[in-house]
C-alpha cells in the first residue's frame, strides 16, 4: 500500500500549467536553436534591481543553443560620474554632447558597467539558473566609429555614429558558443575614441549579423495606440503611421523606435519591445503564443497559404478536437492526403493555427456553380483574434476566383456564427444534387448558403 500523499488541487493545477507551458514552448525552443538574437538594454538595468533576473534568463537562452549578442548602455552611470565631477550633461536631438571632460566620464562609466555585467554573467551559485553553467563572454573592437559632427550648429565633438560592424568576427565568436558583449564606445580608423548611442549600436549589429531578433528592454511593455491601449504586434508600416500621427509612446520606446524601424526594414525578422521591470518578460515573450510585449515585423504575423502534402499531419491535429466533440465530420488520414490541395492554412508567427477547405460541387443542369466551405478550424487560443473570419474570407475569395455563385456550409454547432456573416439557412432540397446524396441524416446538420457576388 502506497504511503505517498496525492498532490493537493492547487499543486496539481500548478503542475498541469507547467506541463502545458513546456509543451507550448517546445516548438519555439526547436525553432530558436542556432539563431542569433541581439538583446539591447540601457544602464538602468543595473540600477533598478532587475539585473540578476535578466542574467538568469540570458543564461537560460544560452543553454537552449541561442546565439546571443548583448549591447548595453550606461546613461545613468555616465550621469552619476559627471555629477561627481561637477559636470552638467548636455543633450541635443536625443544625443549626448560629448566634450573631452565628458568623454573621460564616459570611458570610466562604460568600463565599470561592462565589468559588472561580465561579473553577473560569470556567476555559478548553486540553486540558481546559473548553477553548472559557463557563459564564455567575449568582446573586442567589433564596431568602428565616425564623428557625428555638427548638427543644427551644435558640435557633438566626441559623440560618434557607427561606421562599420565586423559582422564576420561576431559570427565567428557566436559559432564558438560565446556570448558577445558589446559596449557602445568605439574608435575611428584614426584612433580617436567616440561615445555611441547603445540603441544605434544594437540596430547596426543586428542588421550586420542578420539577427533573427532584436530585443529592446525598456521602460514599458511596448507600443500603444492613440487610445493608449497596448499593441501586441504591428508592422513597420503601422509603426510609421503611429509616428506620423504623433501617438505618444513611453520615453525609452520613443527613443529606440527609429532604430527598430530601420532594423526591421533592413532584414531583422523580428524586433521586440519589452518591459525590463517585468520578471521573465523575455521568456514569456519568446516562448508563449501571446507574448507580453510588442513585436514589430515587416509583414503581418498572420499569413494565409495553401496547404501541401507536408501539412497533412498539421491539418489532422487541428481538426481532431472538433471531430471528437462532433462539430466536424470525422476524416481519416487517407482522405486528408487525397484532399489536402483543397485546404488553406493560416499561420501565426510561423505556426499553423487554423485551416479551412473549399470543395467545389458538381452541378446538375440548371444548378448554379457552387462549392462547400468545410473543416473551418482555429486553435482555441486564437479564436478571439479574428482568424476564423480571415479563413472564411479567404475561402470566399477562392470560390469567387473560380466564378462560383454559391457557397454552402453544413453545421451542427456554429449556425449563429455563419448567420452573422451573411449565410442564410436553407433546406436540404436546396443543396446541389451531388452533395445532397452524401448528406448524413444521423448528424442532422443545418444547411446554410451565401450568394457570391
């Protein structure tokens, strides 16, 4: 007889959530292995008490085989150093004006900040995410600089811009499983030292190494719309519209937005905006479907495409729950394999989350050309995102392209959904004769039709 106690309901629920999260994260873990991410953050990370948690998450990403480039800033540290020397910070168009005295403060603050970050990455205490881990941190003269010069009559002196990024050298370090740490201070070919903006360095490095993701950790969870509501995802074009309409963003998001736009427009697949103060924000953003920040892409995250033979297993997995509860008629693998060309799929961030099929119906003399919309299925987590409507509209578009006049739907549980979208209930006798012969009287499906103009 076992003496072990059964887990409490709360523990069982926590265990179930953990299992569900790991399973949900698995496809992303596989997809991200060997990919290059640039993680950019200001010196505020070290003065707001979030550095330890951030380093733990970075170590976890490294253990998953993700290639990491870290770009840090040091604005608060520079300001503190200047204050200690009785110097007043000067800024113009968002850039620090760096004279000779300020440059000495910059060099000291940057050096100390880098050493502190390296120390955090070198931890290996028991009972922490860094236990047993060894993060080899490298750096060097990967970035060369040029002077900003005079802007609006202001001489920026030792404030610089990125001249060149040694992408091949960074890639070589990443291939050796090193974490590359880049400090935004660099020399010009003439040997002069310049203070660079960390957000510009992050953009330039991400573009140069063709990073899959550029992650900005700032003072808010991302962008907001004109009503102040958080935006989960947007395209470059939509972000440009926000700027044109002068929609107010948080100070740090506004500061990095131009760099994010350029990075995304120049080949970086995803740019993420996250709140550095939110514990585990990177993990939740990268390994859950909904995320917690804002992601920017060149094209919309959701895209429609036609199914191929390689998608048979995916379609079967999508429709299986609806077949089990009786919403859809059961179809075997062989049937799906034969009919896969009739299916359209909807992807969200590379993951198939919905499907629908178009079945043209043979017509008898006098019957209008028609088709059936079938197997409309969307994963539960995405049903409120309007993806069912996108699939429906896509199928209607395919039917119109075939010059069909009517689109039929047979349903047992979603009558109201189709009625709200212009379908009208009709009788069995209205079905084309070829489809009427296959009607399942045991299911007693209701028949709906929509005229296609």
